[in-house]
C-alpha cells in the first residue's frame, strides 16, 4: 500500500503544469495521506484512473493544433538561457522613421478630420510572427490626440523580406476624429512627427520596452513635383518637367520593386552640344537623407524632338514616400523633381501582385495579375478579406499559358477579376497564403 501510495504521489507531482495547479496537487496528496488506511485503496483506484486520464488528455492537447505556445520552439532557437521577457529586446527593434498624414471621415452633418501617424520600425534579426502578434504598441504624448494604448490590431504590417539594413515593420496610430481647423491640423501634423514629444513603447509578456525614439533627421526636398505630359511628336506619356527632363516608364514607382524600373528611357531637352556624348548621373534622395545612385553613363543623341536620351534601368527604391530625383551632366546639376513612391506591392511567401492597391479602382471590376515562380497550379483561389478578417469576395485566377522569362527564369502569371467595394484596409488570401494589410 505504501509503495502504491508513494508512486501515485510521484505521478501527481510530475503531471504537466497545464493539467493541475500546484495547489490542486497539494490538496489531492493531502487527502490521500489523511484518509484512513482501509479507505485508501478505495480512494487510490479511481484516483489512478484520473491521473492516467489526465496524462493522456494533456499529451493529446499538446500534440493538437489547438495548442499554441506564445513562443514556438522555432522562436526559441538561439535563446540559450535568455528569459522569455527579454527575448524581444534581443532583436534591437528601433524606429526608422515617422510619417504623419491627415485623414478624414464624413459624418451625417460634416467632415471630421484626424491625423494618422505611421511609425516605421526595423530590426537586425527577424522577429518570428508568433512573437510579433503578442506585442502591443502604445503611444503617449502631451497633446493627447493619439489613442493611448492603441493595440496593433489591423494597423500593423509584418514583413519577413530582408533588406540591406534588416527587417521592416509598420505600426499606425490615429487621432480621434474632430472638427479641427486647418491650423489645428497643421499643428497636429508637426507635433506628430516630432518624435521627442511622443513616447513609443511596446508591451510583451507583461514587460514594457521603450523604443528608440530618436528618429532619423529629415531634410527638405525643394524641387518641384513631377508632372505627367505627352510628347508632341509621338504618343508617349512621360513624367518630369515639360521641355526639360522626362522619364518614359511606369506611371507610378513602387518601393522594393524592380519590375517597373527594369527598362526606362530618359529624355533631355537643352543644348545638344552640352548634352550628347557627355557623362550623366541620376541620384535620388528621400526625406531622411538616404541617397541612391539610380543611373550613370554617357548620353546619346535624341531620337525625336528631344536633344539627348539614354536607355537605362534603376535599382528598386528602398522605401515609400517622397523622393527627389537629381539629374547631373558632367557633375553639374541639370534639373531635379520630386516623385511619390508607392508602398511595396502586397505579397505572400510565393505570390506577389503586379498592381499597387491605389491603382485598383474602387467599386469596379478590375483584372488583377498575380505573379508566381513555380507555376505548379493551373488555377488558384483568391479571397478578398477586410480588416476584420471577413471574406468579402472569392475568385478563381487562371494561369496564363504565355509565360515570360527574366534573368531568374520563368515567370508565371495568374489572371482574374477582383472588386474592392470601398476604400479601407484589406488583404488577399492567395492559394491559402495571406498578404499583409494594405490600403487602397
């Protein structure tokens, strides 16, 4: 009896921590010890059944898809003896930039205004998705126009695609909508981009971490905005400065995308003698002072009415927002203009859209092209999901039999129709893979 008693106590102590609390275990063991000897056998037999059943149920639970630990085994790799609460801190998540914009909402009587603040974050190492989804971001400021404790909800973008300086994420905060005047809106916009006045923090596993609130210094881009104009001697639309400089290429440039910048034509107007055969250079700079060398070489004579031209390509723009393009000839500034680079194209692990969300008309059926490198499926299912996780539309996209090529091999395109009913935040579920949230 004593041995059976001791064995059962040992089983109770070794039960998985999720099955019984320590207090419950203590009470059961105390009941066994307190029971009269003749009654112990009656007590132990059903208890043995209970212990065995509890163990079996716990093993089944841990092996089932319903069990989700807050940090997966994959996330733990490389942690060593690090405490779970210090896990996120090890990734050195920092603020890469802050951008604010005015947002409006039409009520029954008037148009209300607010401010949306996007905080761009980066980390040297990839933060696993299960850890990222357990983080809550907060913004506190003396102006009280941001929602304190605003959870990540549907306002967080997660990207697992590395760039030169690490991995990038976006957190968006919004002010309460009100009948602000233009002066008040301007003050809110200025205050929201002054990162010293807003304290950004994140909570993970009950511990609060303060983000690096020293955002990059911004620079003023003072060149005129590019315009779209048609060349008088041919049916071509270019962007730039009419009669001075133009780019024949896409209507919109997109961050992190090499497709739209793979083949471009630059047109120059001026004195042919000071252009043709001269060395040129094109540089780009964003509001944070980041610069890119877009193109360089020697200018050729004009093809039509322009005085010089060059066929070239650009590297991908590293981020969305405003960029200033400066065109140099023989190291002297020839012309400059500003463009707005769109956010990266929505994508999943294996699929990427070829249209930027802002280019998809609202409330109209639009043919969408989705790119894939494997082409294993003849058709794929595409679902349009709103910010609340509700499927709004389902479509079947068919594989285009005419597969183009590039320097990486065959490209497969799937064609199908989609209708985005209204402006807002959306995502696509493509063949079971979900894109990040995007705004149209």
